[in-house]
């Protein structure tokens, strides 16, 4: 097929689905709204909803369409998790650094995700509300140690102060691209993109001039 | 407040949605108001006609295609890529990825290649002339879909190639009605996949462009394939529909407060949005194309967001959206909910479902249904006992608050007894109705059976119209056996006078 260039090709658009998981009130919605709209607790919002948001990125010359799926965090909806995270490329597991309990919930999610999706999914564990450092109840060492032990990356963020959020999403996108490229390589030379597309990744060859048409935002700075 | 919300809402009489034969299943316009079962029964005699019809359809599509491209074919000799190339590596990979799927993929590649090569089928002469009533049943909709598809494709370089592929595939699917639902789904999904891969690689389409072409492909194909693929008889989709419908009816007592729904229906604008959301989710059932069904869900969701935003003065998050969607589904009790979900899952373009916005709302609908199926006291912050009382219809939410369970006044206990009695009676009536319905359907079966037999006999022993020669005596007709007929003068002929 024409995509024989495999992982090395440069005119591609990646489409990724990322789910947000975590207890209610840890700041999931605040994180995406900050990232996609650069807003926090804004009462004059023009946004109709903050449950499904998208962002276009340009990472080292490759275009990425990111779809971020918010999930209902209430305990009574916990069992619905698998319906939400099916076919996702990444998961952002958020806890509140001032809330020990919310960190335990993250651990449960990690176990479940690994069990259901194996290593196909990129996991990010996010300690939010670091502006409330004085009230911290989850130690940095414990959280980072845990993340490493389960093959996840750990980030500290504050939606309020807009700290650590760009890094979080950029890093995640890069990792998802690596995973997608590895998958492409595994398929071998000239393999079709079919199966990955059916999992939610789409690798698309574009005409060279198309790449310049869609400006996108470059956040690698 | 609870009263209000219960009274309001759409008045879609459930009976209007039911099978016109009264069997209790949902009917469908496409089946002339019958359910799939009754429709099949009605149709079984015309079973072989279906095949002829498919032939006729194939023939007509071929003619349409020729007509559509007859004029615009200067570049007819441009090389057309062979589908096998796109498939061979794909099937290899699939094999590695999921063992269970590989079998189907193999069949698929065979299927796809042959279908792509199959020359237009010769239609038996008699099939063309049959203007059976079932032929006119084929909705105008499908013809319009074909016309629109062709005019859409005319603007594309590989338009002809796309139409050929889709027509061949649709035609072949028509012969695969007895396949299991997930096999049908697999075929269709593999077709989508192969076609979009080729659009990407051979025709160098941008992803947006390819998506829009694939939307039209889905529209064309699924408009045609709807009858055989929606709630197919090989599945128990229909029973699941009935189960969730019953379940939702049993949950009529669930209030906005129990679900923690963040909308205030006292605000006119909000209640207006609630009504619209209910209408949209009900409307889903009337669409034939998966994408159109998705659009209904998306519209429903937007109305929900409006309701939430008007109430809360902030953008809705998933925490707000899901409970509200659950509430809307409970209010709407959308017809054939499971069939619709299954149909979309099986036959929608996968990229729309998996990461697109429509896909997000659809996923939430799936979550809402899963929640409703599993829902218990805990999910509504009720004790198990309270939940059971509501479910059995002994208590309704408003009354429950007023009644202290310890010292029940005599009048109340009397009332509860009466209620119990009523529930019992209701159940009995339900059973009687059930029996009556079964009897009715048995009768219909019996009648059909007898008709069939009579028909059979009639065909095997055609009626002799000549009377037996010996029965002259009993004949009372004046002209009967008038042997002298030949001797009578010929009847007078009118003569023309030139005037
Ligand atoms: N101080 C502080 N508060 C935050 C931060 N992020 C979110 N919040 C607050 O935490 C509460 C819950 O946030 P929300 O985004 O709704 O959490 P969700 O339920 O996980 O979606 C809100 O009152 C936010 O204002 C943060 O970084 N710092
Ligand atoms: Mg939230
Ligand atoms: Zn019926």
C-alpha cells in the first residue's frame, strides 16, 4: 500500500481517544476546560458542555486530533467504566492531592484498566490541586513510586494556576504516538492500517499541501 | 414538582408503536406497522419473490450506474486498483490480533474479491415482468438514496469505482439474510474498512474528505440493507427491546431528585428542552441510516446540555450529563431501544463511533441503558426495602414520605390492602391478555396454514371447469347443454351507415 513508509512517514494525522477517570470533585472537568479553553471556574462561559472536548496539536510535524472524554465520577456509575474506556488510547487518572481517598480510587482504576486493556493503553496518573500544597495528604514519593510500579507516568497539576497541564497532555500524546508507531511496525512492511483504525487510531496519509492548510497549534515550545 | 414532571412529556401512545397484529411487540413503518415476526409471517409466502426482487434490483442498479456514468466517461481506461491488494495484509494482521475473528476475515476477503469481480447477474425474464405488490413496497427512500449517492459521487474521481464496489457489496448482502448478526456486521465493517483504506491510499483523500465519502457510502448501503439488518431474526434483539421497555415502565416512579438530575423543570426553557430531548431520542427509531440515528442522539444530548446550562449556569460535565440522559431515557421509553443500539453498533462507520463527538453521546446512551438495567436501591440512595416497595407498586414516592411506617392509621392499611388487591388483579388481567394474544396468533397461524394447504391442493389439482357429461338432468340453467346452439342464426351485427 502507499503507506509503505510505515512509521517514518511524516504526513499523517493521528486520532486519539483519551478518557478522564477519577472520583468526583478531584478536578477532571477543570483540567480539560483549562487545557482546551484556558478557563477556570469561569461563569461567563460560552462553552455549552465540558464533557467531550477536542484539541488539535502539531507534534514534531505530525498532526494529532485529541478527543477527551469526561466520565461521570459518581460511585454509582463506577460499573459503567468499561463502556467509556473501550477503544481508548490513553487514560488520565486524576486524584486530588489533598484527598487520600481519591488516590485509592485511582489505584482501583489502574488495576481495572490493566486487567481489561493490558498495556495497549497509556496511563497518566495526575495529582491535581497542587496550589493547595499545605493541605497535601498524598505524598509525592508514594504517588510517583506507585505510578512507576504500574508502568504509568505521574504528573502534578493545578487547574487553578494552569500548572503542569500542557506538559501532561503533550507527553501523553507523544507516548500514544509511540505506541501507535510501534503497532504499525509490528504490522510489518506494507501492512494495512485497518486493525489499528478499528481500535480508534487512524493513521492517514495526507497530501503535502493539506498539512499547511490546517494550522493547528504547536505547543512543543 | 414530581407530579408536574410526570404529567408533562410527550404523549406518544405506546399502542401506536405496537405491532398492528396486536402481538405485543413493536411494529415498524418499514414493516407496515407489523413487528418483525408478523412481518415475516406475512411475507413468508412471498419469500422466493424476494430473491427475484433482489435480482431485479441488481439489474436496475446496473442500469442506473450505466446511465449515470455513460456520459461522463472519458477516463474510462484509467487503471482500477484491485481490492485483493488491500486485503491480503489486513487479514494476516487480523489473524494475529484476534484468533476468533480471523476465520471471518478470510471469508470476507474471498467474499469481497468475488463480489468485486462478479459480472452483472442475468435476470430471469419473468422476474423483470413481475410487478408484485411487494415490489412496489420497496420504499421510495431507497431510490432517492441511490440517486443522491450517484450525484454525490459524480464529483469524485473514483466515484464510479466506489459506486461499483458498494452496489456489488449491497447486492451480495441481500443474499446473506440468514447470516448471524455479528457476521453481517463483520462483513459490513470490513467493507467500510477496506474502502476507506483505499480512499486514503489510492485516491489520496484527506481524512475529512474520506470521512464524508464514507458517510454517503453508509447512507446508501444501509438504506438498502435496513430491512434485513435491523433487529434480524437471528438475534434476540426484539426480546431485549421488550425487556428494557418493561423495565423502564416498572421504574416510572423514579424522580429527578433520586437521580440527582441537575435540571429544574420549573423553568419553562428547561422543560422545553427536556421535551425536545425526549422527542429526539424517540425519533431515533424512525431513521434507517445508523448515522441518522446517531444524529438524533446528538440532538437529544444538545438539548440536555441546554437544559443543564440554563439551570446551573455552567457548562455541563459528564457528572451532570449522564444522570440527565438516564432521566430522559426513563421518560421517553424509546421504542426498540436495544435494537437501535445494536444496529448502530453493528453497522455505523467505526470512526464516527469510536472517537467522534457523536460516538461520545452514543456511548453515554449505552451507559444509560446499562445503568437502567442494573439499577437498584443503592444507585438511587434508597434502602433495598424502599426500592422493593416502589418496584412492586405498593408505594409511590410522594406517599412514602407522608407515611410513618410505625403507626399506620387503619384507613391507610385498608388502602394498602386495596392496592395489593388491585395489583393482583392487574397481574391476572395481564395473564389473561397474554393468553388471548397467544390464542389470536395461534388462530392466525392456523388460518395461514389452512390457506396454504388449500392453495397447495388447488395448485396440484387444478379445478376442472367442464361439467361431467352425465349430469344433464340436474342442470337447470336455460342454456346448459343446448345442443342446438349451432343451429341458431348469428346475432345481429350493427351496421354503419354513412350519413
Ligand atoms: N484549588 C484548586 N481547586 C480546584 C482545582 N481544580 C479544580 N478545583 C475545584 O475543585 C472542584 C471540583 O472540580 P471539577 O473540575 O468539577 O471536578 P470533577 O468532578 O473531577 O470534574 C471545583 O470547585 C473546582 O473549582 C485546582 O487545581 N486547585
Ligand atoms: Mg466533572
Ligand atoms: Zn406482531
